[in-house]
């Protein structure tokens, strides 16, 4: 994608990090508010189905809860290049 748009000296890096929040419930709220694609998947479902699906997601997120709160591994892909002219 970068090369096809005239960029040179392209570098890609993968950064490993942790997402830390107060609880799995906080993580669920972040997902619901920030990631529209997840909401879109459920948009046409009846309310009981949406409620059950979000409850299941929250239950799965709880596996990342510790005594200090919610902590999940994340991977961030970073790319950069230069363009002359």
C-alpha cells in the first residue's frame, strides 16, 4: 500500500503492549463505544439477542481480569515511509 502510493524506505514494526482498564465491564464499554463494527454486526438482531451477545463478550473479557483490574495483551502495527517531491 505504501509503495503503491510512492513511499520509499518503508518500515514496519509490531509493538506489543497491554491494555489496562479498571474491569472487564470497562473494557466492554470501550468496545461498545469505540468499535462501531462490533455494533454493526448486532444491529439487525432483536434486543434479547444483542443483550445475550454483549453478556457473552463481557464474560469472555473477564478472563483478563486480575486483582489489579483488567489487563489484556494488544498488538499495534506501525508503518512509516518517506515520500520525496
